[in-house]
C-alpha cells in the first residue's frame, strides 16, 4: 500500500492557498491512481460541534478520545499512545469536492491531535534530541505557540501512522510549509525508520524569511530581487547581505528542509529564494511544481450571464449609462498583495476609458477576517449606513489594514470619471453576505466568471492562483513578474496570444547599487512604480479585450491552450513525474 500524508494547518478546512493545493491534489485522477490512501494530519485547534461532527459538515468521525466517542474500537488501537503522550485524538474522514465540478470528489482520512496537555518531560526530551541531531534551539522559540504546536504534533507522528497503516510499504510525507517540518524530522529519530520506505517532501509555498524581508524593505520586490541577483553573481547568501534570520523560528525550520528527499517549489522565484537562503543545497533537490486553476473553459454566454447579474445591481449605483468592463482583485488583505499598485494603475486606466467612452467598475473583494462578517453584522452596517458603498472605521467594518485600503478607494473615487472602485471587506459574495449589494442570487464564482480584468501586482507571490482564475472565463490578467505565475504563463503561452500582461517592476531597480536598493524608501519605490506603469499603460490597454467581439475571440484562443492551466494537467506533467522519480 502506498500512503500520502499531508501535514498542514488546513487538514480540516480550506483556509487559503495551501488548502486549495491539497484539495486539488486529492481529487486529481493522476494522484488518485498513484496513491492508495491519503491522510491529512495536523493540530486540533478547537472542539467544534458535537462529537460526531468534529470534522465538519463533510466529515465522518470514527474516534474522538476526549468525547469517548468510538465507532470501530479505535480506543484499543490508540490507547497506549494517548496515555504515553497525554494527547487526545480526533480521527475520521472527510469528503473533498471540486467547487466548480461537484462530480469530482475524493475521500481522505483526517487525524487531528490535541497536544495542549502533552507530557512535558517527553516534549523536553524531544527538544533535546532535535538540538542534538538537527541543531534546532527550541528554547529560543517555545514561547511562540505556533512553533510549539507544530513541534509537538511531530513527536508521536511516526508511531501514529505506523498504527494506522501497518501494511503500508511506501509512505510519502508532504510538509506543507514550516508546519510539517518537525513531523518529517522526527521520523529520523525513530529506530524503526527506514529511509527507503519513507519519502519526505517539503512543499515550499513560500520561503518564509524572504516574505518577511520583502514586506519590510522600503523598496519591496524592486529592492529584494535585484539584491538576490547581486548576491548570486558574487556568491553571497541572503544572510551575508541581510544578516542572520534565525530570530524567527520559521527560518531554521525551512533551512532544515534540505535534509529531505525533495523540495517542491510552487514557482521559479522560490527556487532562487531557497538557494539564496541555503547556498549549499544541491540543484537536483529542488523541483518546480506549479499550482494551477480548477476552472473549466466557459462559454461567452455563461460569461455574459454572470456579468449581467453584476452590472444590473451596480450600474445605477455609480450613475453609469453602462458598465463595459469589470475589473477585479480577489485576495487576502496583506501587504504582499501590493494593492496600492492598483490605485497607481487605475487613474491612468480611467483616463484611457474616458477617451474611449468606456465605463468600468473595480471590485476589491478582500477581508482581514478569514470568516468574513456574519449576516447579523452585515445587517447592522446596512441599517446604519450603505455598506459596502460606504465604510466606517471600527468593528464590524474597517479594521487594521482595511482602513488604509479604504482611503485609497475614497481618494480614487473622488477624482475618477469612468471607473469607480468598490471595496467589499467580506469573505466571498452572495445575496446573504452582501444584501444591499445584490438583490438576486449571486456568488463568488459569478465574480470570477464575469471578470474582464484581474489585478495582482504583488510584491511577494510564490505563485498566484487568483491571478489566473479568471483566464479560462476570458478574463485578462495584469500581474507583476514578482509572481511565480508569470513564469508559468510564459511557458504555457509560447505563441503570440498572451492573455496577460506581466509588469516587470523589478527591472526599475536593475542599475541601482546594493546600498541604494537596501535603502530605497517607500516614496522612491512608489515613484518608480508609477513611472513604470505610465510607460506601459497604453500597451496594457491595447491588449485588454474591450468589445463583445474581442471577448469572444479571447475565449476561443484560451480554449486552445487553457487545459494547460488546469490542475489535472499540472499534476500529471509536473508533480507525478517528480514523485515517481523518488520511488
């Protein structure tokens, strides 16, 4: 039996990009034909619902030790480990469904560990072993619960999977980001561990210390990637230039991934970033395994239907005679998404819209609250003022970074003529979630299908799934070359048809000295960004499909190559060959 185990914080729910990757892997026919079993492993964050519903609406609980809930005598199987480590377990399975194609499903096993009361003597002993064998100084990081919980779930990991799959001949362990690294390292410490039967893979969805540096540099990606090139030419590492990064627990964990059999990098920059952090890593240890989209090709009729829903509800709000183009940006509300760049580009695009008698709306769907605002909270805002057309500072409305973003929106709307911006600080779209915005049934998929332009000019974006989600629906992607997806698209669209525009902000700093790059201020970076956008705005506008005929032709061209953007294609051609090479 061949077992795949994914160690992740998204074992129970898909929260972000990592959860999307795991879900798409687990419903892929290529993946399913290679692996006999899949287990999602992670910490138990909280006890939700009743004992039988601990694994959510799509889950089936077999065993929950704290609840004394047992369907198949699992207590006898786990009893020794429960007492040895003083842990609790929730074990069962859950169904994974492709949101765009409900016929594509899969069932995976889930094992969640409650380690809040774990035996302290055992924890300290393992911390000593990790220091002795891997040089990992847990005493520096143990006050951070994020570090502590992922360290702790690694302690019983080998024994648990050995109990669950005693007849398995091959194990493939996927550490999704730093969270899974302690579990994979702990395998080496068990006397029964046989390397030939256990393949360990670090799934690099980012290089954590690099994200931190990029977000804190005044020059952001313009500075960092030019410094990376400088370091590469002179044989200097990230820490040679930026100093030690081990003050943050994620750095030493990520460095230790070079002990594993393979590192899967979701983009080309990740390869360069990891080598910059760990220059001694061998080239053949890292493989590019891109992300993809789950979208199928849509017809023009389907696109127009979704667009009409959006236009019908928004046209009168902004006093437009018509809405010709829908511009979207769907993302997490973090600095790395470079949202301010949208508001550098939009005024120039507005001028071109005015000259060409076009009208457009820009919809930013992004929230600092992962669960979004509840219907009750939305109702409160709607009654008091016209949310989301207007916002107010303070919960349940604007908090944190949302306040700064709304300032961009207000400033732009005061000056713009033919494009207006709408900031929806909500998680997902629906009539229920946005009652004043939409008076008919609508969902987030309508926004993806109906989008004519998706913005994504991130300063740090290992891949960027959202940047290409709209392509199969005839959407045009405008993103930065700091996004891993820009390399993916260059390889996918080799002919003259390119349904995207990659803005190379990095090139704006290519002639700067390393000191200038390190000391570049936000103000100077902003000026470079604006200069680069003004030099390219006419080219961008020219490529955007603007008329019905343009959109129809665009969809026809996408249909010829669009399958290469799909998860099934990417898994078959990138991921599975790499896994087979480990066998």
